[in-house]
DNA sequence: AATTCGGGGTG
DNA sequence: CACCCAGAATT
């Protein structure tokens, strides 16, 4: 039996009943694919339900404010996906009469849609014979065919894409593509793959050669940057505070946060007090008080954020102040959401600080 | 060709 | 702790 036939049979027996598998509506397929980029099904699933409920059609999403979209996306990470999702919804509504392109080339022109996602939508929604190559597919193909090229090298990317095209079943492309990914996610797992019960175990190259634990091969390892952030919870007599949209490049673009002082190392209270006196301008700043008792190290893929939150009481009303009670309405990074929840909602922790 | 975009689950 | 996740965009 062929490779693709075994994948299809396995999928028929083991597939999970996920909501985007009940339809071929390109809007829903597209939404699910954007949500699931670099994201596990279990983590993305509740967000899919939320988005479909709030935005049943692409027009509903196009009509929304970006801030509303970011708020719904809050907690999922890689927020450029949300911004691009919103931008593409508007493109589809305004320039495409609400209909998604039905082929790989035209899908690729839309923001947030790269080679993988274009192939996924073209095949799953429109039945086009396009192979998908995600992290799961890299693993299954590398092991089964014994490919030792690094999956994150240009040669590797090209080779795996061509290999995937050669072995796909274009007659059953919807189930084949989803089945191959599902097989990688549930059976041919990164660690402890279940080779004993694998339908491919009599012809898997890695299994015969003892390479299951060394394939696939990956090249670049990520370097982590250490950063030191001091967030300022400036509070005026009316319990208003300063809250700003994060602009420019870098993490958390267009999300909200408190003003902050960044240093190249852990900063002392006296030095910070000096900085704060400058940045708050002519406001009289009383004593700074560190709010968090324990060290906060917020870990991202490429950054370790060493964070302190400081109470900065000021003696008169802030013209740009926002009521503390309304902070929860803004889209914020998890780090800020956790702070608000811990110190500003269940608030007695703050009074003890 | 390398880096940089989050956050959470896993072993 | 390191690794991984239905990758894309930028440099």
C-alpha cells in the first residue's frame, strides 16, 4: 500500500472532530490556519470559537476596529497575525467582493499568507492539488524518507516541498493534507513517537536505521536577549493612570502598556527615581514603591524580560489619565494583563505594597 | 541567509 | 531546562 493511502486510512480512523473540518468555507479555513500558525490546536481552538462568534463572516471582521481584533487575540502571541488578519479581511471585503482567491498564487499576495497557508487554503477549501509542509510534515517526511537536510535551510525547504508534492494524493488532497499533519501531531510525535503501532513501521527509513530521535535535522538555534524593564504605575488622586499604545517595531506592536524605563541591567531605586522625575515632567513625584515582591522574569522565545512594576504617586490630576477600572478594556500583553489582574483588580495586594 | 516576531505545553 | 507548535515578514 502506498504512503498516501496509509496516511488516508490512518486519518479516517483517528482524526479529531475539529470545527473547521465541518466546512470548506474559505473564510473559516483561512481563520483557522492563521490562528494555528506556530500554535497548537489545543491553544488555538478557543480563539477560533471566539472569532467565529464575534465575526461570523469576513465582512464582520472587516468592519471591526483593529483594537477589537487585538483584544480578542490577546494571549495568543505573534500579534502581527492579528493585524494582518484584520488587514486581509478588509482587502477581501473591499477589493475581492468578499470572496477569497481560489489558488496558491493569488492567496500568496494577501497579508499574513505565506507558502504554507496559501497551500492549505487552496487545497483544503478549494481542492487544489497543493502540498502543505508544516512542522508536522517536515518531521514525518524526514523520518519516513530518511532526509537529513536541515528543515530550516533553503535547500531543505525546497527539497521537502518537492518531495511533499511527489508523494501527495491529489485525488483526496483535502483529507490527505490534513491527515499528514494530524498524523505528525498525534502519532509521529517529536518525542516518544508510537512506532510500534505505526502503519508505516515496515517501510520507515528512520525506524530501520535507528534515526527516529535524530530526525528531522534543524540548524539555527535561537539566541535569547536579556532585557530589563521598569513599568511605572503612575497614579493620580482620582485613581487614574498613564497607559499607552506601543508603537514602532519590536514586540507587542499596537498593544497597550504602562510607561516604562528600560535599562541595560537591573536598576536601583535611586537611579530609577531620577529617570522618573525627568519623564513625568513637572509633576511632583512622591516616593517610588516597588509593587512586585518577587522577581518577574517573563520569558519569550527570543527575550527574557526582567520586569519590575513601580508605584509612582503624583499629587494632582493627570490630563491624559485613564481610570484604572477601564484598563481591562485594552489589548495588552500577557505580562501586563497578569499585573492588572493581580494588583489592580484583586486590589488589596497593592495597598500592602 | 538570519532574525524576529509570544505564549504555553511537553518530557 | 530545551524543544516544539497546522509560519510569515523583515533585514
